[in-house]
């Protein structure tokens, strides 16, 4: 079986550490042949504030801590990129974190950026689209847009970390959340925590 081609979008919602952990997991997974990373302009500011990573130049190296082996960086303004076409053999798309603005663009079919266009293509080709929304509390517009996206075929996967595995820090929380998301596109992770209710605390 050929390796998967996965698109990862990081948008301007808080929680950049989750996007970084997803990128690290996809880059390391031998079942993944190609990763297309699209970082929105707003995500760059969040990454600078939350992780001290600034600028678009060398972004992949900064996020991965090394030169990428299979990840390519796409420009969110480039609607002519391969992932903007249904003819490109994509295996699915993950938006993590997904801002409410990005959700609105996807839910309403605006396709006004590469992220929104790639998501639109993912839906029309009936491929997995996972929107890891990050906001609280939700207003009625957010809820309606989530419903619209879900009815179109997207999976709404809010960034809600688990605590039953007793994570020791935010990185472990993010990593385990990423494991759960990847399981939804057939990429179960060996280090994923599995709940065993019969275990003694």
C-alpha cells in the first residue's frame, strides 16, 4: 500500500502546541508519505506568542527541530497548490487548531484561502476532514457553522484534552489528543493511551 498524503492546517486559534505535535507525529509516521502544511497568517502570531516561534521563513525546521523529510510548506494564499485540486490523491485533511473564522469559511463554502479551498475539496471528494475547533464558550453562530460542516461530512473534533491518563504536562496532553485524532484517519499510534477500566488506580 502506498503511503498517505495528509494535509495539516494550523490556524490562528490558541493551541499552537497541538498543531506542532500533530506535525511531529505525521513527519515521524512511516505510513505517511507526504505532509502538506498550511499555516495561516494569524497562526504565525499565535505561534510567536505561545511557542516563541516567529516568522514564516524556516518554519518547518523550527517546528520539527530538524530539516523535514516529507513535509512541504504551502502558502495559504496559493489556491493553485496541488491540495486545492480534487485530482490530487489526498488521504485527508486535519485543521488543528481550527479557528472560528476558518470554520466559518469552510462551513459556508467560501474557499477564499488555500486552507478553506483544500477543505472544500476534501469534502466534495468525500475524504476525511477533521476540524479541531478551539474556542470557548461557543455562540450560536459557532454552533450553526459546526452543524453545517458536520452535515457536509466533516468531523468536528474539539480541542478537549483528556485527563484520565494523568498527563504530567501540556505536551503529553497535546500528544495524546493528537493520537486520538490520528486514529480517525487510520493512523493509530503505538503510544496512544488506551483506557482500561479494570485497572486499579
